[in-house]
C-alpha cells in the first residue's frame, strides 16, 4: 500500500521528469503545435487541464499526481516505470539498461557482460520484456567491459566495405543523444527499426532535431534523416566480429 510519503516522492519524481521533458523539447510552454502543457495534460489526464499539471508542479500545492496518471506518463513518454513508481534506475533508461541493472549479478555467472541478440529482437521491444535473464546469451571479449553492451548480426550491405553482411557489431549504449560525435558509426534504434550508419547531427534553430544517417556504401544507399524523439536509442559501435 502506498502512503502519503510515497505519493509525495512520486510527485517529486514527476516534477523531475517534467523538467527533463521540457529540456528535451517534448514539452514547450505556450506551444500550439501539440507540445504545450494543455496537450501534455490531455495525454496524461485525458483532459486539457493544464492548471492541474501546474498544481502538481507547485511544491506548495496539496494536489499530487495519481498513480494511474503516472503510469500513463510512462506509456506516453517512454518513462521507466521502475523509476517513476519506485525511484529505481534512471527516468529514461532503456530496456537494455534496465535488464543490465536488474540482472548484473546473473550476468557475471554467465561469464560475460555483452548481451547477444538478433537484429530483429534488438529492433523491437522484446529485449526488455524477458522475464528471466538466464534465457539470454551473454559473452565477453578482451578489452570490452562495462554495462549497456549489446551485440547483434548485421543484415545487408549498406555499410560495406566497413562492415559486411553477417558481421556481428558490438555496441555500447549512449545515455544522451547530445553525447554522440559526428561521422562515427552508431546503431540507431527508433520506431521498431534499427540502422547501423555513420551519424551526423542536424540542428534547427540551435536545437538538435534530426540525425543524418549515412551508409558507407553510398553508391547504392542515399543518406536520410531520422527525427530525434524521446523513444530513440543510440549505441556506439565499439567493435565487430567478422566472418572468417
């Protein structure tokens, strides 16, 4: 049972997440193009009651966010339920980060810290929904250590001659999109798809809005842009295993 102190802490976490969403550009005060406080309230409360959201954000107001509304926030803005409800982990931790946090001790027993998966599983949401970490395959490589590591096989020739069809890429998750460096290779996971490309940042009025994805095999594949959004995940390619 959640008591009043639990509700207070929940509301504090809500205020923190709200500020982070503002910093990301997912909430823009006085915006009339779908990102205003009223739009946010409609997605969370079911009504355009921005004044209630502002009450939740006011530490001197007795009104606090409900657990049902907090769960809606998690679904609508890809916020971690572990963080929002229980204060565990980070607000926007990915399924891979959550899996590493929940099963770090079990990974050691498997002798490795790199999660191996298929490209299809990595692109989808199933990777974070596996109930028993023992069902996953982990391995290790000399010189590659730490959390947030994932490996999957490449399909296609868009990155040849740098990365070939059938190669396995090993990637480390990037915490913030602002941390990426132009013209380096990343796995970009967004909207159920994953691309391994050279990446360049695209700014609009000083704000990072898109990523330009460029193939090494540029004669066959044109570059394209992908919009930066709250559900996007980025992984720096740190190594590869090539077929002999």
